[in-house]
C-alpha cells in the first residue's frame, strides 16, 4: 500500500534514469549512422554492440524500486515484496494514466 496516497497497487521497475538511458541509445545510434556514412560497417555494428553491452551491464547492475500506480511515488531501499509485480499498462490506465490522481 502506498504511504502517500493509500493506493493498494504498486509495481516494480529498474531504478535507472530514463533520460540517461535514452541518451545512451541516441549516442550509440548516431555513432552507428556516422560510421555507416563513412563506409565503416564494422565500426557501425561495433557502436551498436557497444550500446547493447552498456545497456545490458546497466540492467544487471542497477537495483529495483517500487512505484505507485496512482501518485507515482517511488520507494527505494526496501526488500522485494512478492505482491508487487512488474508494470502493467492496463492497471495504469485504470487508475488515471500518467496524471497523478488527486
């Protein structure tokens, strides 16, 4: 149960900054396009592989947080709760989408 709004449904996700993750993908993709433009296909594929490797390492190293579907409060530093599952878009839409309920 959410300590801020009292909502019963929470989900678990990786504790990683989305903007940083998107930046990694954009930089790796742009590097690949530049290498393809200079006719360096091995370097282009290498840039994509490096991007995938960095993403995989980050996925393995970062922990998880629990998030409220309703108010989007983030809870760090707690042990895993088997009642909290991964994100479910249907539940998010049921509880008002991305806009916090008042």
